[in-house]
C-alpha cells in the first residue's frame, strides 16, 4: 500500500508554482466505514486511554480509541476495500454522547491510491446525519477542503462491538 508521496521537494515546489493557473476540482466519494471496537478478534479500534469517570459515564466521557478501520465500496464488510480510516476518536461529551474525530482517510486503490483526506470534527451520536469538515489532504487531494456527511447504519455497543457508517464526501481540490 502506498501511503505517501513519491514526490520530493523539487516536484512539490513545481506543483505550487503552477497553482495560480490550476482549476479547482470537485470530487464526490461514497464509501462505508467499518469499526470493530469490541470482541476477541479482528479489532480495528482499540482503547488507549480512559478517565476515572469513564466507566460510570452514560456517554463514555473520557474514553480515547485509536483506529485503523477499513473503508469499503459497499455496506458488507467483505466488499472491496478502497482504503483505511486511521486516527483517533475521543468521547468528549459529558452530557451527550459525542466524539472528537481526528482521522485520515487513506486511499489504497484506484485513482486516489496513496492520497489522503483529513477530517477534524465533532461527531455527535444523536443526529441521523453528521457533517464532518475536511481540513486538508495529500497526493491528489493536496490543499483539499470539503465536507463528509456520515450516516450511522449499524452500531452495537453491547453484543457485537461493531459500527458501520456510510460516508458521502464532497471535496474541493486542485
């Protein structure tokens, strides 16, 4: 898997010199995020820190997890993987379940192979759709900005420890 640029400083500087003449592009992406945070096997998210109040909190306040979750073309976990969501989420709502999400969407196939999009957002658990800002990117998505609309399809905290989230992304880049 390629996760970084093959370009050195000279190529990047040349890219920036051409930037005043470049046209912005709008790219739309659709995929599914699979988070396995509990159970014995195939974990894709692990708890790395918790506050003293986390175990008694209805909102898991103070829990921090690191993730490396598959992104797939379809809803089924066995559908074609197009990348990984790598980063962290921290349960940051004391009175309502919400998370701070800091993640890179790392594309590993197709036209976007080796490129990333970066999301830094508040992700509340209540609304059916969550709007997460895209604050940057690399590779094809250099200087990206945009929005990811996330819709929870499956979330089972108790028995499976599994979540499936559908993402519709609109990103502006050069």
